[in-house]
C-alpha cells in the first residue's frame, strides 16, 4: 500500500542524453506573411511593405496503391508507394 508521504527518487529521462543546443538562428528578411487570394500562395513582406523573394520551393505528389495477394485472408495485404518531386 502506498501512502501520500512516500517520496519518489528522481530519474533522469532516457532522452535527456540526446539533447543538444539549438543551432545558430538566422534572422529572416521578412516581417509578415499574407496569402494571395488569387494564387493561394504566401506573400512575404519586409518592414517597408515590399515583397521579399523567399526562394523557390518544389512540389511533390504521392500515390499509394493497396495490393491483396490472398482474397480470403487479410494477413497477405501490402501496398506500394510512389512519389514525384519537381
């Protein structure tokens, strides 16, 4: 039986040894981000309101198909994955 007066020994979490300092941060050239209603893309602006180019980002598309090799058993099921990036 445990009582409310029992004391527990502090144990260091197992992941604490994996912690490291954050890398050096970089100041970004933008102050605000809004969404362009026509393109649905983010528009980055600096302190004076001018648009800041943040670089090009690619797009990706993934597909996944389910395969069954044995129609009377659910254990023989698998799937394939595919991705395309530009």
